[in-house]
């Protein structure tokens, strides 16, 4: 990991982003936008196989509400319960991010899905969240392995 320690913050940001790793600086929710589909996919991949889902099982009414929200946004399909369930969980995930529970949710997802990696870094009031979805391999990027090196570059520790 010596190569990490020799990088500037800008070089590290470029390298992480070039590897498809979501970098969120100081809770800037807009930074998650480009990676929401990966986050949704990582969740949908495991939702039917886990017993302790962090979200409640949707009611028929909630499925209808999620579906209608997509119809209003331009979806032109007949109701599909499986797809409505995905929309419901997408709404739940977005709500978690918007209300400030992203770290808790990502830690939970990291624990449940071997293809999803979350690294949270914090120093005083500064924070960096690193999110990687790697569905083709269960190995996280080598860039995320050394938390101390990451903190050193991001926070100058």
C-alpha cells in the first residue's frame, strides 16, 4: 500500500473513481447519485435470501404507491409485483441516504453482500465514504484494503 501513501488526495480520488468506487466527501449526498443503480443492484441481489432485512416487507398498498410514483415519472407498463418490490426497496434506500442513515445502511449491506464493500473514514468533522459494488468478483479493490493509508491521504494523518 505504499503507492497509496505517495498519492495526493486528487490522485487518489481519480484512481478510486477510475476503478468504479463511489467517493462521498463530507456527506455530500449528490456524490451517491451516479452509484445508486449499483447500490440498488447490490441490495436486490440479496434481499430474497436474507432473514434480517433492514426494511419492512412491503404491503400491497406500498407496492402500489411505489409503482404509481414510477408511472408519474413516465413508466408505461402494466403493474408488475416483482418490479414494484424493487421500486419499493429503491425508495427505502434513497430515504435512508436522504435522512442521514447512509453509513448505517452501507455497513449493513457490506456485512450481508460479499460483492459490496463500504469503507467509512472520519477525522473530526471531515468524512469520506467509499462504496464499491464488485459483482464479478468477491474481492474488494486493493485500494480499499489499507484504511490507515486512506486516512493518511484524505486527512493528512
